[in-house]
């Protein structure tokens, strides 16, 4: 697999040996078993700002290894890495069910989800994406997923569909996000996100955000393909990792929310997206406990503070800045969520 490889090909290759990697943008379906993507690196070969290629791991440049797992875009280019792979925990199939709800079911749906999530103890085989189109993923068969399916059906969806397929096909079958799918096509639309990490759903807040979203697509119809993304993954293996052992600071968040705007690029559409995105983000923050913004770096909009992205404990930013001065004093790596100004 020289010169790069797409996720689909990697998963298909591993599946031949009944193996899987915890792939994703950090968060991912298998994190209940394997932790975050960053938790599974064994070592990396990194090209640093001065052109040197070094190996980073727990035993070689360990401070830089810490920083690369959560803030790596600030420190270098990864040319090769060793990564943990796992046996499939419950067979290679994934059951995917989709449920469509009318807006009057908002409160009962999110109350059910709070009960199911139970502070990050969602069963490891279950993954949920609810936004009135509610997606349930279960590692196994439809029969095995039946207890969770029956709970959702009792809420009264107006339309349902389901399918079982190999996990290696999940990007295409679920998200249309494989190579050649519309999601990955260039130039179709502009997408901006306003992420917030939560520990539970505030049902009253979600109603206010729904009303705001309805106002947005009414007054700014160019943003009508936008959506609010609620991601809830199992957290057992994520929280089993010492929070101080990597630069990723938000392990205590059980839910990842993103007010996601899509539109054809224009100054008016950008202004509308920023207006509604920031209002929605503030509503989520005001309804959160504690009341502060935790922003997932991969989704970050770019207007967040460093503390909101990299953590509120002072030692985290102090350590990142010290490492930045050591490994990239001239700030060559500063395109995405830079930890220092130049």
C-alpha cells in the first residue's frame, strides 16, 4: 500500500484476515472497544519543520508523541506509522437502521437517547446518529440488534429502513463518503461546522436549536441542505485511557454535536451560516453542564479559543507551546488550529 491508501481499501484488506482498525477522524464506530484513533498509534515517522525525519513513540521523543495525538497538525508531517489492529469483536457485519421522526417527537426521542447513552456507557456494539433521521448502527445482525430496534419503534417513526452489510462498506453504504461518492466531490458546496462536546442531551435546548434551524432554512433557503449532527459512540475504551497521556483534552464528552451548514459559496451565504451557526453553538453551551465550549479539533470552525480546542487545564497549552518552540520555532505548521500566533 505505498504512496497512500483510502480507508475503504485498508478495511477491505484487513477484513480478509478478520481484522479491523479503529479508523475515523479521531472518533469512530469501534471506539468503545479500541478507544480514539489517536490512542492506537504505536509509533510514527514524522518530518519536522527543519526537514528532519524522526521516529516518535512512547520511548522515542515521547513528548512529541504526546502532542501528535491531539495536536499533530502543529508539529509535522507523518510519513509512516505503526498502528494497532484488532479482531472483529462480533463478526464483520454491521446492522444499520434508519428511522424518520416528525418534529413533535423531538422531546421523547432525546429523552430516550439520554437513557440509552447513560453517561457514556452506551453498549459497545451500538452507535447512534439522531437528527430526526435517526441512524442506529449495531455490530452484528438485525436479530441481535432487536432489543434496541424495538425501543425506537415504540417512539413511532413515520418511516424505517434497515440493511446488514460488511463493516468495510460502511463509508459508502451509510454516508456516501467513499471515493467517487458525492460527499467527497470537490466544488459542490461549502461546508462549515460549529461543534460542541456534551455529556448529555438538554432536551429544552434541542427544541430551541430546532426552532432556530427552522428559522434559518426559512429566511436563508440557500442553507436548506444544512443539518444538525449528533454523534454518540460507546466511550468505555476512550475513558479507560489516562486523560493526561495524550494532547486530546475532551475525553469526558459523551456526545459530539455539530451545527453543520452547507451552501454554495457567496458572501451572503457565509454571513448567514456564521450567524446561525454561532447562535446554535451558544444555545448548546448555555444548556450544557458545565457551561463551556469544548470544540472537537477536527470539526472546529476556526473562531474558537485555544482552550476550547486544546483544553482548559493550563498545563496542556503550556506544554504544547513549549514543544512548538522546540520543534517548529518559525511556525511552518500553522494552517489548521495553530497553537501559537506568528
